[in-house]
């Protein structure tokens, strides 16, 4: 007895033991289902590339311009003119509403958590007023010192008159008292409104000024040219210092507060805006939004790239809300994971924005995460029931028996329990890709059921009334078991070929799918047959006949359709071969043109179609706006998550480094990759630009910066290391964003941060920046190395990894399946060449499906990128069933044409049923909310269709050719075609089944 016979006998003889063991196993494995977590972050698709490692070094060694442990949400106001005073007032009132909400306010960072044009305009007005008041006070203090100097001169003249005897003691005392009173009045007038410390500081300055002026008066009295006297000059310098201490020094805290980034309270900002006259508002608005506006053009950065600086009209502007993720251990935008706390707060912000009179677009990592998660759930809610419904309808047509349908559905549920239970025990998170797993397993699992049930029905019909349920199932399982094991093995090979992928979720998808397919073999090869035996025997013992005709057998339309392949093989084999060759060549060309894509848009749902509104409450999807909002942001603003970087490591304090950086910066500006601000400038941050900004604000650094530029080209070319040191002393935060200094004070790396235009592809960004980085490295002659990195570049690497996955998994699958089939056919007594013949139609269908992807403009993404290995894994199953049945029928009947007809009507009928259910199951993914899932459903449905057509139309011709040149010596006589012969359901010979020889 063969191994398949023994296994079949065990299952059918010990059905109750099989049921108990497998049901308990199902319960045990299924206990892992509650442990399955979900993860929609796009970061999980990144591989351990050099660019990803460079980002890790950047995170370790540099501070971010975007504050650490933060994420942000962009609130974009839209309207006819969003720069009116009423519009800005409305935005400030909206900010008050956000602040008043505790769940939102608790997530905001401490300082400048909300920044919009409305804040910058109000703060500019407030600081202008404060600056005017400070300047007025400073002028009053300076006037007081001037008056002090004048009074002191009078005092010195009085002393001189007294010493010369021009006046007596009484007059001296009177005039002296009068001058002292004037001194006191001067101080009192100058210090009006100052606190005690400031008054004391000013009084000290007044006393110092009097003392210095007294000495200067004495020198002037004794010299005709006092200005040439060194002591007099020194006293003049001291007097200047006293003036500074008595004016700016007294008001130092106020001036520091004026330069502080701390925002005035919202109430004060709102009151300032509301109380401004129209003329004053227009003036402040123009000042704020001009190309040389205050606050380092902070307001300009919040305007769309199409905005004309200085204009008082615009259709859109942005407010940036910065939230802290420090307590969550997460952060970032787009693909970076955010916590539930941040997601909930951003959703709340979005809800409040929709209730404002002003139209707002909201865009943030939490909103994207929510939409991806919801689209995953909504997709499952729609396609899951639809897939089951389609399978039930298909089984109604194929089975025409309620009990078999129930058993089939129960088996599918058991397979899903095994699969998701395994995910829980293996700690594999449910991500965007795994939405396809239930549909995949529903479609593939039912194939096993159809083949087992149809073969069982054929055998029961062949056994007649003398046969038993248990005996027929034993023969059916033995006959179809080997083919099912082969199908499982080749399908698992196809899925496990994804283990070569550097992308973690793709590897996990391959493992989970493989586990699901093995579970399907166990469930439909043992659990469901055992249950069917027990139930059918119970019913037949009560007089209910359970014999049913197998789908596709007998005469009828399906039989006629299924014989197309065998007829073509007999009449026009050359035509079939030529057509296949032509289609395959065209598909191969198209395969080389298929694009690869990995971007957020692949995972963002569009607005659901109108028909979904009529779905029941549990299936109806929600609203989706992130994709449209993302497009709007890309077209108008700089996205917070679109930054590329060039990391330079080595002697970055070399005197030639800044010259090389300047060249790289100019190349970046001319590349078309960097985002262009409304001012026309590109948004690039680097050591040189940082020093230029600091030099514009700090006089001492500007002197050093200018002195280090010996050739006058605006770029320092000597004493670069000392310049770096001074930069860190003056503005450590800004310096740390672009330079890495070790604890020993050495400079080891620097970076350029490029804000990338949202409309530029990851491929274009990568190509341009790698060229610029390469040129920057070449300019160093080995003194420093460079690497281009950042989110767009890492995304492009994922695209390349996807393409590598497509090619590598295809080659591995084809080679592994070829070796498996040739070995399997050789070991079972057939020619090894049959393995190649069986695989050849699958190779054809791979070419066809890739050509189809090119024709319909479908790219490789994280799901469709697995289509090649999936095509081989799924397609070979159809070919194996046909080849296995053909060889067995050929041995039994001895005639090519009758064996071929029996194969395509018997096994072909089962294949048609399984293909219909699988295509229908995957076809339901076309109704998914996730775009990538829709594409995967469409292309996989076509894959199944091509595989089925290849197996029943192309493979018969190849089998005939194989039989003629490599197969057994059988009859090719069409007149000896025993078309009416009844085949044993397993395709075996009557001798094998105990008949007379």
C-alpha cells in the first residue's frame, strides 16, 4: 500500500479520533488570535540599508530643526481671502478653542506649540509696540544721561568759580543745592516706570557719568587739544560704556524678552488684532509677509509656494500645531508610528476644524494612521462577507448541496483560525498586507474542498449502490492526496520565496500565507473529510441518499467548454503553440516596463463610492480625506515629513569643506528637487546657511565670518574649525542641527537638510541627491565621505527592494518548483520531463500577468510585488492537477485523446469550480477601500484566470507533445477514443482497485 493510501486509510478509518485531535488543535492554535496586534506604520517596510543606518547616525549626532520627540498637524485655512483681519481673528479664536480642550492641550509642546500667520502678525504688532515703548524709555534714559553730563559741567564750572574766589560760600552752597536738585529731578524723570533694581542701576550709571565727566572737564581745562590726550580718549570710551549700561543695560531683560520665542498669551494676541485699525493692520500684514519681514520670514514659510510676498490677499495659509510624543516613545510624520493619544487628539482637532465657519484642511500623522487603520477595517468588513457570499454562491452551483456548502465554509473558518492564531503565537502584527490574507485563504482553501468533494462524488458514482461513504472517501483521498500535497508544497515554495525579501512585512506575509496553506491541506485533507464521513453515514443510515454528481462531468455546456483545450491539442496544436509564444513575448516586453511604487498614496483610501452608502451599518465605510488633503499639501506647502539629507563624515572642518557645501547647495537649488518658498528661495539648511543666519544677527560672529573669507566670495576658506567653535558658543542649538562635535571638541560630520518638493518622486529625489552627494565627496579628495539619505530616499530603496523581491522570488520559485516537480514525477514513476512540461504553462502565465500590469498601468507595490511568486505558487496547482490526472487516466485508458478528455472534464471541472471561487474571492478585493488591496485583488483574479486557462487550454497541447516524444507508448488513434469510458475517480487503473486483470 502506497503512502497516500495509508494516510487516506488512517483518516477514514479513525474519523472520530481525527475529529477530536484536530478540533482540539484548532482550539489551541486559535487561542493565539486575541494576541494579534496591528501595525499600520510604513516604517516597518524599511530595510537595513546604508541609508537607513545613516539616518540612525544622524538621529544620534544631530539635533533636529523639528523639535525632538514631536509630531505636528497642519491646519490649512482656505477661502477667497484668508488674510483678512476677520479671518486671522477667527483662527486665533479657533486656537483658543484648541487650548481650552484638555485632551488636545495636554499633547501640545510647551513653547510655540501653535504657529500660524495669525500669530506672527499679532506678535509682530505686539512686539512693535513693545519695541517702541522700550526705545522711548531708552531714549529717555539717554536724555537723562545727557542732562547729567550737562549739569555736571555746570557743577565743575561752579567749583572752578568758587576756587577762583568769584563767588562766596553762600552763593556756592545755594547754587550747589540747586544743581543737586536738578540731578535728582533728572534721575526721577528718566526712571519713571522702572523697578527698584533698574532705578538703582541707572543711578549707578549717573554717578559714574558724573565722575567721568569731572575728570574729562579737568583735562579740557588744562589742554588746548584734549581729544589728543590718551587719558581723555580712554575716559570717552568709559563714558560710552556707562551710556550702554545706563540704557540698554538697564533694559536688558526687556530687550531679551522682546527677542524671546515665547509667545504672548492668546488673549493678548487676539485683543491686539481686534483693536488694530484697518490701516495699521494692512501695514503690519505687509511688513510681516514681505520678503524681508520679521521673525526670519516665519510667516512666509506658512504661505503657499504660489504666494506673492507682501500681498494682502491669499486663498490659503497654514497653521502648524506641534505635539509632544516624549511620553509615547513615538514621533514623526507620515510613515512613522504615532500613539493612540496623539491620533485621538488629531482626530479631535480635525473634528473641531470641520465645525469652524472657515474652511480647514487638516493633515497629520495621526490622521493618516487613523485612515489607514480604518480603511483596513472597512476593507475587511466589506470584502470578507462578500468573499464568503461569493464562495457560497459558487459552491451552490458546484455542490448543489447545503451540507457540503456548510462543511466547506466551516473548513474555511478553521483555516482562518489556524492562520491568525499562528500570527498571535508568533507575535506577527497585522498590517496593511494582511488584509489580503483572509481572502487569499478563503479562495485557496475552497480549492482543496472542491477537489476532495468532487473526487469523492466521482468515486461514489463509480462505486454505485454497492459502495460506502467511507470506502469512496478513502479512494478519493488516496487519489487526490498526492496532487494536493504537491500543490501545497509548490504553493508554499512560492510564498516562502518571499523570505529573500529585505522587507520584513513581505517575509512575514510569505510565512503566514504558507502556514495558512498547510492548514488548508490539514483541514480539508483530514478534518473536513472525517466530518463528512461521519455526517453522511449518519444521514444514509436514516435513508437519505448522499450521492451527488461531480461538477463538470457528464454531457452539458460545461463539458463542451472544458474540452476546448483537448480539441485544440488534437486539431491545431501548432496554432496553440504560436499564439502562446506571441502572447508570452509581448508579456515579457511589458514586464520590463512595469513601474515600482512605495508611497503613502498607495495606502491612503479615496472617498468610498456612492453604492457603499447603501451597505448595512456594520459594513458601511467611513469618510476618507487624507489622500485629497495630501495632494493639496503637496501642491501648495512644504510637508513636514518630506526632507532629504546629505550626510558628510570626515574632516568637515577642512578649509575647503564650506566651498564644497556652497557648490552642493547651489546644485540642490538648481536640481528642481528642493521645495521653493514663496520668496523664490529653496529650503536648504547646512553649516554655511546656518552661519550666514547667525552672522546676520550677531556682530562679533559676522566679523569672524567675514575675516575667514579671504577671497571675498562669501564663503569662509580659513580658520573653519575656530569659526565652528564660535558658532557653537553663540548658537549651540542651530549649530548642533548641522554639525556634529564630539566631547573632545572635534568635528566629525556635517549635514545638508533639503526640504523636498511634494510633487517630486522618490526616484527623482534619490537620483538628484546621490549625484550631488557624489560631487560633494569628490570635491573633498578623500577628506570626507558622503551619503544621500532621508525619507524619500529610503522610500526609493524600498521600491528597489520590492523590485528585487519580484525578480529574486520569481527565480527562486521557478527553480525550486522545477526541481520539486521533476523529482516528484521521477519518484512516482513518471518521466522527470513531465515536471518541466507542467511548469511551462505557469511560466507563460507569469509573462501574461506582468504584461497585463504594464497595459493597465499597475505598479509593483508591497502587495502586487508578490504577484510573480504568487502566480507560480497558485498556477502550478492547476497544472499539477491536470498533469497528475492525465498520467493516471493515460495509464488506465491507454489512449491520449480519451485520457485528455476525461482529464479536462473531470479534473477540469473541479478546476473550473475552484478557479471561479478563487477569482471571485480575490475579485471582492476590488471593493476594498485600500487602493493597494484593490490592485492586488484585480491582478490576483487575473492571475488565477490565466493559470486556469493555461492549464486547460495550453497544457493539453504540451501534454500531447510530451506523450509523443517522452511519454509512455500509448495509442494516438482518434477512432479508438473511448470517450464514454467511466474513469475511476482517482484516475487509477481497475487493477489497482482490485478488479480483474
